[in-house]
């Protein structure tokens, strides 16, 4: 698969150079929103250990 044949990871349309790796600003923004809403997560231990709360 060549670079020009790769598809947008959101909608599978052909990529646009100005929005790589996405096809449009809309798909780029949808991906950003997924990150901001916690829809994506990187594997690994939690960044901050849970602190027990006193009752």
C-alpha cells in the first residue's frame, strides 16, 4: 500500500495532504474530540495513583 492509497482512519475516504492522516478538517476534529473526551487511552499504569479518601 503506497502513501497515496492510505485511507482516513475515521471515515476511510482517501487522505488529503493538508489534513494528513485524515481526509478533512471534520475528521481531524472528530479525532481530537475523541481524545479530549477520553475515548482513546494509552496502555500503561495510571498517571496518578489513587489516593484513599477519608470518610
